[in-house]
């Protein structure tokens, strides 16, 4: 993982594994609203929100933590599918 300070929240998976959600836009404003999910310091999935791609003055707010976790779970699930 590039910088632990970019991790904005974590969640525990059904198997007890900790997943970290990294907001890529903290270190790189051009990636505002884009997120990476890590398990054991290895990136396993990514997703973006409606805030991605907007100019700073037009960006919607980032989702609340519960919604980010829900989006991350979907991204992880989809990355595990064949």
C-alpha cells in the first residue's frame, strides 16, 4: 500500500479478515472519489463514487462510511467472480 494515511476506514469480512478502504484522492486530487480496497496490504479491488471526475468546485460529498463499506463489499465480491 502506498500510504497508510490514505486509509479512511476498515471493515471485517465474514471470515474475520480486515479490509482497508483507501481514498486515492487524498494523495492525488485527480483521483478524488476513487478508492482501492486492500487485504493484507495487497490491493484486491477498486471502485469509484459519483464524486469522481468532477472539478473540485462541483464535487458532490463523499458517501458516509456505511455506504463506502457497502460499495467496497460489492467491489470485492465482483473481483472474486470468475
